[in-house]
C-alpha cells in the first residue's frame, strides 16, 4: 500500500534562513507527488507538483526515486511562508491522493 | 466563479444522531473525495467517487456513508456508529481524465463537534 511520511510535525526557522520540509514515500509503481499548503484560515491548496518541475513562491521539490523522497526546499524563508504543509502521492493508475501527516512551518521574524 | 462549497461550516451533533455534511462543486469534476483532518494525523480518506452512482471506501470508511446521485454533489453522512466523529472534514474534487497532475480543489471544510 502507498504511504507518505513527513517526519517533522513542527519546524521553526528564522526569516531569511533556508528551509527544508522532508517527505518520504513508499509506493511500488511510479508515483505522482505533490505539495499542498494550508495557510491560516484558508483552504488547502496545491503548491507544486513534481511532474511540472516548477518553482512556486520560491519553493522547489525534487523527486528522488532512489531515496523515495520529495523534500520541499526554499533558500530564504519568509514570514508569510508560515503554514501547514502536506506532501501527497497519487498512484498513476488512479486519482486518490494519499497525504502525509503534515508539517507545521513557522517562520520567525 | 467555480469552486467547491461545503456546508455548514460548523456543526454540532448529539451522541447517537446521524448528521449529513454537504459538498457541492460547479467545476464539472468527475471525481469527488471526503477526507478527515485530525491534528498530527494528516488527511485520511473516508470515501471517494470517480463517477456518478459509484463510490468506494477509503481508509477510514467505518461509521460513514455517502451517495453520488448527481455529478456536482457528494454528501457525507456521519452515522452514530462512528466512534470518534469530532473532526474537521474536507471535501475535494478533481478531473482524473485531465491528468491527476492538476491536483485537487478543496472546499473550506466543516468542523463537526459531538456534544
């Protein structure tokens, strides 16, 4: 069965510092991976997806199939990045998303 | 303005009662999903439906029921059999035919509290 693990429930950094939110997955096939973000009092929304290899709000994530990881990175964190971040996986043969436990990121001034 | 509407935003239920959470979308999405969000546990899939008149159990379906009589609507009933129903419930939709790479669209959620 597919599984997504985010080992850090809480992550706190200072403004301007680099940030990395970890995500590991287990899936026997070739997965599609996503990062979702939930800002305070807002809806959960898609941040980025690995297939498009994009950078959104300065965040990037690279799929490492050897390490089965999809860590989210940003070189210089901003206070507005404070939010709950979820890593998610969808099996290529279907559409159901499996989410990790989430990481609450706090960027301090 | 397309999107997903969940109602009510807050819901209180007495023990032993069934309650139904509404989810409506006007995005013309084929697939709809119900997730439960608990602190430290992420989002767990309750039920999902990929086409009208068809739905499948997710990982935590016990104590819940759904229907999908219309493409735009996917109501969730929390029955009295659900042992720990107090939670935040999220509805989502997507169009698998266009590629799951487009991601899901989420509603704003319903917070259910059992009193």
